[in-house]
C-alpha cells in the first residue's frame, strides 16, 4: 500500500526538523505507540499496539533512519513483527518553505503488511491507516504550532 500527502505547519523549518527526527517527540504522536528505545542515533526499536477491525496486534518494530539531508529530507525504514503478522515500510519526508516558516512537509510511505492483519482486507487496513496518519499529523501540527 502506498500513502502520500502534504501538510503545512506554522513553525520554522529547523523546529519541524528537530521534532520529526527525534523519535521520542514524534513517537508521542503515533497512535498506539507504547515505547521507543534509541539503539544509536539512526536505529530505534518501537512497541505499538495496532488494531484493524476486530483484530489487534502488538508490534515490535525496528526503525532505521537510512538517509537524511538536514533540514530538508529524511528516509526511514521499518520492519516489525507481531504474533501472526509482519510489516515492512519505507517512509520519506521532504521539508520546504521559508526557513522561518511556515514549513511544508511532503511525505510518502510504502507499507507491506502480511499475516493475520493482512487477512482483514486492504480496504479496511487502508481506512484505518489513513485515520491513524491523520491523527499523527494533527498531533504534530498542534505540538509544533503551540
């Protein structure tokens, strides 16, 4: 599944950059995120509970910041496991606009889910994912514009 979008944030680009590359800050906006552990500056481990329809799973996800160009773009890879399900994802974001804001964030993600969660059906997964993405970006905007 592929997802993409653009969001405008009324904050300077450096503030947005520092927020989105800090797993502890951005993790607070991830629906279902229970914890994030920093392994090193580019590797993290997250625990999250995700529900789709009547099925929920607790994932352990290994995250790697694979490419960055401060304060313009970042690419992250994620690989996670839950009992009976797995997820592989790659996400990218690009920040633009005047250095003192507002900042425009263009993002895209390619997500592959397998196992029990995938059996729920792409339409239901896509709807849930879009809802979770919207919640995450609303939270980020609220925190950065405060």
